[in-house]
C-alpha cells in the first residue's frame, strides 16, 4: 500500500508540475503578445502536450478513486448479485475499450517516432505514448477492481457507489439547517 500511495503522490506531483508549467507558459505568451507584440511559438505547442498528459494521468487517478461518471442509480437498486453482474460486464467492456486505446496509441507512437513537432522539435511519439501509459494504468486499476468484485466479500458495495453532486449535498444540508464550511 505504501508503494501505491507513493506512485499516486508521484502522479499527482507530475500533474501539478505540468499544470503549473502550462499556466506559466500561457501567461508568459499572453504578456509577450500584448506588451511586446511577439510570442514564444513553442510555448503553445508545449502547453498542448502538457495538457494532454495531465488529462490522461488524471484519468488514471479518477478511475482509481471511482470518480468517473457512471449510471449507478439503477444499479444501486439491484441485488448484490445483480450489482456484481453489471459491474463485471461493464468493466469487461472497459477492458475492451482500453485495449483499443492501447493498440491505437501504440500504432501512433510507432508511426510518429521519427516525426518532429513543428514548433518544439519534440518527437510526436511523446504525445501519443501517454495513451499507452494511461491504458496500462487503467487496465491495472480495472483488473484490481474486478478481482475485488469477484473474490472479496462485500466489496461490490464499495465499488458501485452512488455519488451525489456537491450541489445536491449542499441543498440537502441547507434544507436540514446545517451550515457548510
């Protein structure tokens, strides 16, 4: 568990670094354009690369924390066996989708390994390799969740969770007369 927490902290640190770097590059480009009528041609392209990497790394974390959108209101009403069947079927479909992502990203990475991006000169394969990384990361998360759903008693109730929006929780607490900090 310590290794998993370290890996999560590393991913979060990388995403924070990428986000900060994106903000800095975009801010610098805006200042240069408005004040000096020039800009950094490579900053926009690098920001795009960083954004794509941040989104894909964030998708792994969101899947691990069960924060992706889902239609759980119907599944919540099913029996434990029904929940388990729905969870397994949907996650097998996710595994198939992850395979498509992996195969496509692998092809694009191989095809663009000698193609350089126009502004930065970075190989375009660096843009597409994140698809391989994220599909493998999400594959591992889904496999762990499937294992828990099938073999760990009562785990399905923790895996299929109805999450309310923050607005709904806020409205419920206001109706009850509670103050939200």
